[in-house]
């Protein structure tokens, strides 16, 4: 039954060949004509991406192809290159993170999968893995080259004729070093990638030899013996490349010179069941040319069989004896000018935004800061206070690509807030501040993980129900445990005390931002509970006389001579209002964000030392890591002092730190501070210091009196 089907097919094929017995050079001319028409009429399909090929164009292409097929003898189905989104995504990553400005050609691989064919072409598929070629290729992979230029002008200046001669596998063909037809197939992508807008200007090529005139198509008559031979063909399940078939089964291409050309076939097993009956595979010319270098091969019969084992066509070629100086010319560009592929619309807007944010940061690594480690910004930040400082700070942190930000604030957005607190608008009035701030971040950057907690920050000297106090303390304690870096952005001195001691308890770094009316302070705190002890993490700091290690730096309360207490009650309206000059919070938050970035990038992180004298601008990847930055708007000046952790500090001194080693101790210290801040002074040692100072004052007075008296 199969025999009958073949007979029908062969009659059709043979008739056409008798009618069109012409020399190959004319066929080649026609082929190029077809190619030119095909490309110029169907620019959308020429890159072969299924994304670019509209449904509406398919019937038109099919009609065109059938029309052209009636006027041509030899047709070669273009082998095209199709790249999926994972390929582009990985290409972006490699260009940004590894290749950067290096334009060297890159080896890549493509896959010839059985199902990636249309009626008019078949595809080489590239995906993420194509950019990481394995040493040994899989059965259906071929090697190729990617050449990525840094500018569009460079790409447009490429001499395409010259370039394809360089890219073609001519050495393999001319040296006869090929072993299987797969070795004769290669491909190339040359392109310019505008990574910011996901626009790719691309030219693709699958080099194919232009067969010289001396190659002739012979008249072929199908015989019963041929039918029997082809009937015995048993394709392997994975048959992407041609095989040499004899009555004894498949033969290696090494043996081709020994075979009787009248009793063997070179078989292309097409898996497409409606393969064009006049067409041949794109790989055929290279293979014919390579075979012609073997003087014992005078002719070859090429059969194409579809996936139902139906014979599509047989072409019988007479192979010439090629002169040693035979001029080899390749062609095979998919188009004559770079084609633009914009993938912007295929990326989800939020995903695109996320990629672009990272992209801007990655671009800084190309020239400005090659050692920038962006992974270090992948940390969770806790912002205590969602007012003017918290809002501006969060915007600055987003710019560094931070994606995990949590606000703590128990207040609500008031009518006066939106004009100064940059994350709020009039519609937010009355909403919980922390929640409104977190929502605002999501409006700006939808993929950010912004959270909120409407928590009251317990303050010394502000008594409340003990149980309620401890509940709030434990909730905040939990947040400190689950975040990596803390910013203090509240608007009163005492509200910074509990966050300061919780950060010490958890060993978390803190940056504290405080505003006066026209001055600001940005300061990082020492880390951990060990005061005055050498920490292994900082033992190797450079100069013990000129620097203080990061964990031994003073905190916001270190220079105070009293413990924090209630500073807001019994104040007049203007005293309660913590207003500053309008531009000041932007300035202060800007410095806080950059101090954070410098610390995160420093090899010792928050343990980075601070110099006692001038800031070392080469301390880390982003420069210095000062302890404090104090700015004065009236004189437009700044200083960067460094101070040691105080031994009697009411927040970070050893007296307090020694009482933070258990939750119960924490509760006791906090309740003491809340209900009787005076006792805090006893615990930390300030009261003793005060007593000593008073005693010293008495001594001085006594001395003075007696001295006076003596005069
Ligand atoms: Zn302190």
C-alpha cells in the first residue's frame, strides 16, 4: 500500500524534473530571486519569531510560496533562527554583568527540534541554554556565533558579504574534516541590543554555498528497486540530519565513496507531513559541495521523506571534480539590513520596570563602579517613622534597588502632612501613615515588597499600661529580628531610645537621622552588646590610633548627660512642632541613603571603621564610611566627626547592654525607663558621673576659695 503512495508521488516529482532539466546555476539564480522576493515581501517572517509572524500573514505567505514553487526547480526551505524570551533575558544578563563592553564573538548553540516548522520554513531554536554551549553537543544541536556590537552604527557598517564568508564553515568543507552533515551546518546572529528599551537590531545568517555551474541535476527515473530500498528505511526516533541508506541499512559518511550511487540514497527525513514537494533542505548545497571534494563520488541521490514515510521527492545530482582553487562563495543572511525586534510589549510592565531598575544599577558597574556588588542591596530595611524623613529616605533607598522596606508608625496622615511628606497625597489624609507609605511605594514600584506596622514606639518617661507597653515592645522586637538594617526617622529624642537598644540586642546596624530647624545629623550607631571589647570582625582594622571600629562607635545618646525623658509634654505649640527648613530633610535623607550604600558595599559592612580625622575616601567601593555627618544650613557647611561609644551611655553603654541578654531583662529595663527614667541614669552610670562632676566642682570651688583667701 505504501508502495502505491510512493509511485504516485514519484510520478509527480519525476514529471516536474523532466520538464525543468536545467543547469544548477540558473536554478541558483531562481533560488536567489525567490529568496529576495520572499524576504522583501515578508519582512515580518524573516526573523521567524512566532511572536512577529501575524496570523494574517500566513495565508499570504502560503499562497506566495505555492505560486513561486510552480516556476522554480530547486527550492531550499530557509532554515531560520528563532529566539525565545529566555534567550533575550539571558543575553541581557550576560551583556550587563559579564561581557559589558567586550565585543568578542561568542560561541552559541541552537537546537533543531522536530516540531518547530511551518509550511514555508523550519527553525533553529535558541533559548537560555544556547548562550552556554556544552562541550559535547546533543544529537540535534548545532554550533553558531553571536556577535554583539556596542553601537547600532557598528552593526550597520558590517560588510555582510565579507562577514558571511568569515562565518561560514568553509574550513570544515574544504579540509574534509567533517564527519557528519551536522558539521557542515552553522549559524550566526549579529546584533546591537538596546537593553534599556528591550530593542534588538538583528541580522541572522545560516551560511549556504552558492553551487558552481558544474553541479548538474540529472534526470532521474524511479524504479521498483528504489521503491524497495526506500521502503526498507527505518528512521530513528530522533532523525534531524540526513542519513546514508543502503540495502544493508544506515552507513557512516566515511563509507560514502565505497557505495554504489545507484544503490544508495542520502535521505532527509522531514518530520513535516506537508513538506513542499519541490523543496529541499537548506543544508543540501553545503553537503553536495563537501561530497564533491571526494573524487570517488560522482553522483548522489537525495530523497526527502515526510514523517508518514511518504516520499516527497528525489533529486539526482551529478557531482563535478572541483579544481583546487575553486572559489567558494556563501550567502544566507535573513535580510539585508538589521531588523528591529522590540520585546518591550512582551514583558509585563511591572516585570519590565523591575528589570530596568536593576539595569540602571548594573550599568554603573560598566565604567563608574566596576566592583559594585548589587546583591548586597538585597536586604530588608526597617524604617521607624513614616514622616518627612521616612518618606524621603524610602524614595532614596528605592533608587539603590532595595525591594524590601517596612515602615513602623502609629500616626495617621494629617491634613498638613502631604506637602512635606513626599509619599502622601490628599487622598491619604486620615489613613494610617505606615500603611499609606507602604501603599505609595507599591504605586511607584509595584513589585516592591513594602510592609507596614501601626506600632507605638514605647518611649522613656511616657508611662502607660505595663502590659500594653510590653506587647508593643515585643512586636517591635520581632520586627528587628526579621530585618537587616534599621533607620531611625522619628521626630523626638526619646522615641529613638527603644529602637537603639533593640538594634544592639539583635546586633543590627542603625542609621539615625535627626533634624533641627536648619541643621541635620546623620549617624550610624555602634553594633552589638560588647562595649570596649575587641570584636573578631573588626580586629584587623587598619590603624587603631586613627580609626574606631564600626561596633565601637557612639550612638545618638552617647554625648548626653541625662537619660532621655518626656520632652514633649508642657510645650507650647511652636515648641511641639518639629518643623525644619523645607529642603533639609531631602539633604539629610540623601546623606543617610549614601552612608547606608557605602556601608553595605564596604568589605566589613556595618563593622567598617570610621576615621578620627579626615574621612578616608578610598575606604570602600563607594568611598568613605564616616560615623556622623553634621550639616549646617546657615553656613552651608558639614563636618564628619567620629566619637567612641560612651561607657555611661543611657542606650549603648555597658550598664544597659548587660541587661539586654534576655527578654525578661529587656522588659525590666524598658518598664524602668518608661515609668521612672531617673532610674535609667543609675543603671547606665550617668548619675554617678553627675555626682562625680558635682564633687569635682565642689573641690574646685573649695580650692578657689582658699586660694582667694590666701591672696
Ligand atoms: Zn550610646
